[in-house]
C-alpha cells in the first residue's frame, strides 16, 4: 500500500463509537490537555479511551484508530484492538443493560462481521473517491460504510462470506435474474393509473432483447404471468412449503436464469439495469441494520397510493415538487399468494421508475446517493467524500473551500430539505427522507435537483386526506399519521439523519454554527410563509430536543423495528442545535 492509501481513521469503528456516544449518557467526550477523548466506562474503575480527531455537534465524530484501556485515574494504560474494546463494552451491564450471553455473542459477531465487510470493500475499491463525476450506479456501489450511527451497518446476518461478496453492492455485485411463470390463480398485484401490473411486467420483458424465446412465449399464453426474481431470494422463496406446493401442482414454473445483468444498489435489495425503464425492489430474507428486509402488502400498496396522488395533483400542487424534487414512483407491485389467497411476503416485487438510464445520461450532470457523499473518508485528511469533492471544486474554480461548502449547503437546503418539508406542510405527504433515500443530482459539483425513493416510507396526514378525497378515510389506511407521529419520525429522517449528516460532512471546511443558521433561516422562511400545516416546522424550530432513533441499543437488543408493536420505544430525545443557534 502506498502512503496515499494509508488509513487515517477506522471508519467502521467510528460508526460503532458514534452510535454508542449518541445514545449512552455514560459515554462522554473528555478534555485531556489540548486533546479530547471519547471515554467509555467498562467497570472496575476502568475506561476505554479513543482520541477525537474531529468533533461535531451532530455527534458524528471522527476518531483515532488507536484504542486504549486503563484505570479512570490514568495510572495504567494498554493498547487494545477494536474487537477487544467491543467485548469490554458489552460486558458492562451498567453501560448496555441486562443482556444474555447469547445476545452478547450475536452482537459481537455482527459488529465484527460489519467491520470486516467494510474494510474488505474499502481496501478493494474505496480509494480516490474525491475527483469523480458520480453516476448513479457508481455512487450506489460506493457506500462502503453505511449508517454512520449504527454499531453494525454492514452486517448481513444470515449470509455466508461468499454469498455476501456475491450480493453486496459495495463489492460491485451484478447478476442475471431468475425468471418464473405463474398461473393467474396464484399471482396478484396492483397498479396506479390505466396500466395494469401485467403491463409493467410486459414492458420489463420487452426492454430486454436478450431474453430467450421460452420466456417470451408465455406472453401469448392466457392465464399466465412471467416475472423475474432476485436470484438469492428465489432460493429462499423456493424453500417455502406453500411455494413448493405451487411448483408441484404445475402452477409455478422455474424458467431459470436469463437476460441482462442487474446490479445491486446501496439497499442491496433494489436492483438497477442502465437499459431498463424500471428498477426492481424485492423482499430480501436477510437482516440488514435493524430489520429483516421483507416487503409486506401494506408497504407496497403505499407506492401505488403515492403514484395515484401524484396523478391527481393540480398544476399549482405539482409546482410544489416539479422543479427541485422528483419522487421515484413505485406504481405497481406483484407477488404470489398461498392456498388461502394471502400474499407470500417473500415473493413480493415492486416496480420503480428509473430516470438514470444510460440513454438519459448527460456529460455535465452527476447523481449520487446522499449517504455516499456523507460517509467518512479513511484514506485522506478530509472528513468526508463530500468535503474531498468540494476541495476538488475549490481548486478548479480557484475559490476557497469554505465558500464552495457554503454554496453547496445552501443548494442542498433549497433542492432537498425545503421541497420535502414543503410536501409535508402543504400537501400532507410525509417522506421518510434519510440519506439512503435521497439522490442528489449535481452540475459542476453543486446540487441542482433531488430524487426521493422508497415509497414504502411514506405517511399521509389529515391534510392529504382533505386534499385527495380518493384516498378515502384516514381510519381505513395504515399510514395515516397524526401530528405526534409526524413530529416523532419525520424530523429524524430529514433533519437529524440527512441535514445533520451533511453538516457533519462539511465540518472540516466551515463552522457548523453557520450551517445550522442557514438551515434554521430556510425553515423559518417556510414557516413564515404560512403553510397549510405548520405544526412540524414549529416543533423543529422551537423544541429543545428532537426525537432520534436509537440504532445502537435497538440492534444490541435484537429488535426488529419493522415488527415491534411500538417502534417509538427505540426513539429518545436528542439535543436540537437549531434552537441553540437561535440563542
């Protein structure tokens, strides 16, 4: 490894430490002379200490790779590995609570698996990310670190090392789909607009000229539907007894692997082909971060409902989102049913529109998922991929990095934060816009437009039901959100996860307080424009604390956030710097 490729920080360990620091009152930053250390008590009057290289008000700090353990009075110290540090931390019940030996073992295994997966990908592909004209897939497959406030963001609990490497986007996973034919009796779906879900499948097949005649022959067979499956998920599906019954009866026919190659995007379960008019999002029977990634019928219906809303927008309503923000619609879904007519979650497939086709690429435009831009850089002194990119732009434009960073953040507020908050406050559409659900389009390195994806993460307030009567009654939908629910979840995703993530990423270039003030003034202007629903804006601008998801302890205790009866139990109050900025 040459000197330019030397590691400056352990970015995988930083995710673990920052998650613990944000959520535990016992973990603290302590000044020792001119240095600051993250200090974590581990019992018996001893601590773990990690030097802070860069500190952020958001809690997304950067640490030295050197970890020491010693007594609280500083009389003795020893260097320890990251794995040993995690072992000491989970052994302190005062710090992590009362957890079983099996929970400790599973947590430690997952943390170290994530750490290993991160560095395997980084050492192979993670160098020189700063001087790029990002295109969609390249950025999707460059999310090497994952959630910056999670103890094991790159853990894939039930995949072998070999399978993980075959399917992981950061390892450039690419594969053919596995095709099936199913009789009408065992397959259902729905769509928005005038086109049926079968029409979308037909368009998908017609867009791939490399599919064999055997697959196209079913287009002429009434009563049959041909659909593709994620190759790994197909194996999981075929292991189910109700699926095996369909195969035995002849109602489900395995047509094998065929067609063009598809690539895994940053979510792992959503697939991309540069020549297809659609992206494909599947159930995936694997635990990624806090949940098993199975779609459900109620979730896929949200995509159809949102597409239906967008079809009913008036010109003035459409104006609210047409320029800065584009929602990647998920207008159709399909899946197999069991003998009782109930959808088999493991078989679900959602069709998502694809505006990033090769035929639509423009030489002076680039697109990157926000999470890739915000991730820390392990091989340079810059705090993030974004700050490295801004240094490159600064040299090219012959202006200061600070001025480019300020302009980038102002554009980010105007093209991402405000349009999404406007949808909530003016139309009652709540987009759970965390870093991995936002794609930023840039020209000459500056944001010009944003894309929101993942329509299963959408809520509707009473305002939406009043504006769009075709939705029916709020009591008849699972994703009606009252004010309390909006305040709890929406600011976490858009403000804490996304906007604060950008602020932390720019912290090496510009004073964070300047960025918090820019964000506050933008939100205040929206509030003072007297939107139809200003309650959440008021909450973000005046509440001393915002609700924040506790990823560390959620994962530690093995909770599946998609299935626990009350997801609010994994949220806690986090200090709100936007109010501090005002003071």
